[in-house]
C-alpha cells in the first residue's frame, strides 16, 4: 500500500485497563474508530495532531495479558493516539515500532503516562540495522546487487552516497563491495580522461569494452576492490 507506515505495538498493564482498551479498539472490524476510542469528536483538519494518521488498520490480539496491534497506518505512526491513551489509562506501558520504506524512516518508542521515550529513530535502513544487523546486511547486499545488475547503480561514488550503504559498518564495507562483485559478475574499473587525469571514477562493468563503447576516449584500468 502506497505511503503506508507499518506498525508493531505491544501494550502491557493493568488487566482491567487492557480489557477496556481492547473493547474500544475492536469496536469496528478491520479499522480503529478514533473518535470512539478517544471518546471525542475529531475535526478532520486536526486528525494528525490528535491521532498522528488518517487511518490505522491493524490486526489486534489480546493474549497472556499483552495487547498487540500490527498493521498499516497512513503516512506516519499513530503516536499522539497512544500518548493520549497512556494518559487515560495510566497503568499502560506501550512499545511502538514503526517503519516506512517509501519515506525512509523507522523507529521504536516507549510510551506511558509520564511521556514518550525515543529508543531509536532514524532512516529506514538505520532502523533495520538497529533491529538485526546481520539480517540488514543480507537485505542490503541483495538490494545493491539488484541495483548494480539493472544499471541503477554504476559507480562507487554513487554507492558511497546511498543511505543504505552508509548504514553498513565501515569495517564491513570492503567485504560488501567484494561480495557485490562476486554476485554480479562485474569487474571494478578505474576510469580517467586525458584532459582531467587527476579525476578518477570507479565503475562497475562486465568488461572494459563496455565502458569504451560509451566513452571512447576513456582510459580504463581494472582495479581490486
């Protein structure tokens, strides 16, 4: 779903308050009725201020004294909604994880009646690395491999500017570059031109002839990563 923010929310606390909140959240099938949950009218122009999102369509479970909500909201996570609920039901402790690849953000918050504590907040790839670095590194490798193979990513300087690559720990970057060359079957070539020999670009290519075809005057030399 375009411009959707995925949320994973766990709520613990007093069982009576959890049961009350569960009934409020599940009044409607498939979506949360914000006005019913908060017990007030919400003018449309105030929806983001009051709730944080236009809609939230989570799956909701209540087991072992833990209320869990997982699903999409529009554009951003429903942080103000749960901040209000934490004040109404002061025993609640809320852990909220959220991620949005398109707008490139993600994070984790802890919310209770005292306020909101930011555990982590950053771009999408930073958040993936925060959750599980090894899984992030695997996904990053696959994503970069695809971009090299489709020629979306053609140079090492482009690679260095990517948010995804910048989230890779510096000691792992040489190993990642070597692995990408292995997976794609590409070579790494240093390209210069006689008029500007001090300016060098490192390019991913299957062979030097591919580069010369695009830039006949280029001086091309294969290099190690």
